[in-house]
C-alpha cells in the first residue's frame, strides 16, 4: 500500500466539515481512525529509511487539513539543518536554509504553529516571499545531538486550527515510530554486514599467516588501532584485496 493508494480516505477526512450533531462527530472520529490506520499501514510497508521518509511527507500533506506541502529535516546542535524528505522543491530549499534557532522551541515543546508567516521573525519573510503563509512544525525524533522536524506549510494564513494540529500530532507519532524502526533495521543490517566482513577477513588472515582465529582477530585490532581506522574498514580492505577481479 502506497501513500497514493490511501489518499482518498485521508482527503475525505481532511475535507469533511465539522458538524454539531453527535452522529457527525462520531463519523468524523471514525474517518480519522481509518485515515490514521491506513497511514500506519503505509508507513509499515515502506522499505527502508528513504522510502519511509518519502511516504511520511506525502501522508502528512494528504491527511493534515490545510496542508499544501510538507518536509522532514534534521536539526543538529551545531546549528546545521539538512532536509531529508519533501513533497515540493520549495520545501527543500526553505527548510534547508532554516537556522537552528527557527525550530529551537521544539526542544521543549512537541509542536510550533505559525498562523501568519508575515509576522514570524524566524523564517517568516522567506516563507511569505514564496506564498507560504502558515506553518506547523512537529518534533519527530530527538537525541542529544540532533532532532527531526516534520514541517507543514499552507498557502493561506491561519490554515492550521486546533483540529489540524491534533491530527498532525497523532500522525507525527506514527511517523516517529516508523522512522525509529527503520533506523534500527538499518543498524542491524549494518551490524550483520560488519560481522560477516570481519569474519571473512579473519579467515583470510588465518590462511595467509597460518594462525588461529583469535590471533587473526588480534591482528585486525592492532592494524585498526595503529592506522586509526575502523575495524570494519580494515577488514573490508583485506577482503577486497583477496577478492579476484
């Protein structure tokens, strides 16, 4: 299931008008539950970190009422900002040019809302210049050195009301979990690959130097320390050198 496969459900919810009757409120809640369930499935079925990021921003644009475009950026404590996913090229340019201070409030709060970018001292003038008049920013993943931000923009001022912010927070929780899962899967895959490469290098040294496995591993460790090179990189060099072209 892709983002486009489930967009019809999401637009149906996002475009629904509030109604005072209990039945309409109940229907709206059911539509929200359906949309979030579909979003969770779409994120779960994404393959790898990059696909998860692409799916996440597309879902955010489709499910959050008022959103015209979306992006995800990583903010480093050093002040650098890198945009890792976007629905529109404008978002990539705007978010990549943002400063650490623009979203610093997200370190202590899960959400920032800008009703009118012409009145925002952060990236307001830049956003207003490209006709993005409202902003909604949500913290996704936070670590000591960096945190991720989901950015949502609209072309009209005051586009994101409390309802839109509530939906965005629910969706961002799903996105945050999906990104954490993708990161863990990548780390496990890298660890398995590293283990295999070190094992191959150890075997090569055992045959070449006529030593046992423990001695071969010690040889790798010494080479790593003396050359100030990661153990896996030393092992990879040995494997590559022993592999016939």
